[in-house]
C-alpha cells in the first residue's frame, strides 16, 4: 500500500512531538543521533527498533559505531516523509529511553 507524502506543515507538527530529530534541507527525511552507554545498549536499541520496523514494514537507514547509532528515516516510494516515518521515530524514542547515556 502506497503511503501519502506529508505536506511541510504536517511534517513540522509531527517533528515537534519528537525529541532530537531534525529535518534535512530538502524536507524529505528526518534524522537523529543516539548515544548510548556502550555497545550492548546500542545493540539492544537496534534490536528493539528492528522489531518495531518489521511490524510496521518500514525500515530505517542506520549506522552503528560502538555506542552511537545514526538514524535516517524517509519513505522511498512516497518520495519523502509519511506517517510511517513518525511512527517508527516514536517507537525508536521509546526503545532508546531507558538506554540513553
């Protein structure tokens, strides 16, 4: 099912509900850097986030180096941001909450 690309006003409203996420210059993706206490905490976050992503059938672009996880979200087939990106970002915040440094 193709998702509808959000308009800039909706993106701004959804972004205001999140902590630490930023919109890229083109307005087509959001990103955040998570810093954890150690690699095990970072990996635990990635595992929980991966399960949420699989449930949503929406998968992040991410990079892990030791205790840091860089995340970028967008919906490729919509050519920008959809409600799925913000649902996954919210799930990631929840997964990170007890693990953040």
